């Protein structure tokens, strides 16, 4: 019975890991990533997982707002053996805040879809972020 339970858990873990969406990205080329998905650098030097939308206070479509709001996304970035959490901001006007540099790369949020709709909460799984990873400027 114990062996059967362990085998069942192993099969479940393996099938869950296969469901995780993985894609490749090239530095300098924007790419889209859904919440929970992973992108691996084409040179395999780093990987990015879009872990969460921490805030989405952007002004909904067809609503007049006093403030434009902003969106904050959280990424888990692995470079070599180190993993760090980055929070990137997109102003409600659609302007990206300066990216965050980690190791040899700068990570920035270019766009977050979908745009909020008044009276409707966006499910985490519906979000997709357009990210740009660029080689960091030498100092």
C-alpha cells in the first residue's frame, strides 16, 4: 500500500511539473509570459517565472479616474545558483518604470494584459506580462 501511494504521488508530481509552461527568450527581444509560466534565456544563463500580480490599481476602461494607478508584478529570477524576487512597476498611463538590474541583465515590464474593467476582478490566471530582458549597461 505504501509503495502504491508513493508511486501515485510521484506520478502526480511529474504530471504537474509537465503542465508548467516553459518558453525561451532572447535578450533584447520582448516576450509575453502568463502568471505561473517560466521563460529560460536562450543562452540558458537565467530563467524568469511570472509569480504574481501584486497590485493592479490602473484606471479601468471607460472610467474617469483622478489617478492613473499602477500595476506591480512579481518575478522570480534565477541566474546561476541564485534566485531573487523582483517587483516591476507599470504606471497606469502605460509608461514602464525603469527596470531592475540583477547580475548581467536588466528586467523591465513593458505591458500587462488585460486592462482592468470596472466592476470585474481579473483572475490571476488571465494576466499576461510583456517583459524585456536586456544586457545591463557596464559601469
